[in-house]
C-alpha cells in the first residue's frame, strides 16, 4: 500500500523515543517542539498549547491531505478504521 505511519508529539526526541519503545510502537514518533505540524493540521491552536489534540491525517504521496479524523478517536477501533480507509484510498498493496 506504500503507507507510512508517523506519530508526532511535543516532547523531546529522547522522551518520544522512550515512550514509543515503552508502548512497543512499530512506527516513528517525531518531535514537533515548535508545534508547526500541530498548528498546520489542527492539533494545536497556538504555539502556547501544552498538549496536542489527538488527530489522524491521511496524506497522499505528494503530502496532500485526503482524509482526516479529528473527533472522538476510539482507541480500540480507530486503527482498523484508518487501515480500511487507507486501503480504499490507496489500494490493498497486494
């Protein structure tokens, strides 16, 4: 399918890496210490925001936003929904 999963947080690179390892994540966690990505994609309203909102964005190969999830992310079912939508948008990769 050619999809890359990336998490983004405000903590330091080391804190994000340690957290990702603790959670056994299989994807990168980027550090957005100046909050540019968070403000661009609606996870923060300003640079003074202490904690980003949980949002998921699907971008195409050119970096264009094709689908976003910004309300009521259900941790238990959200990953399955995103995978299903990504397969519909980008193909199953088979």
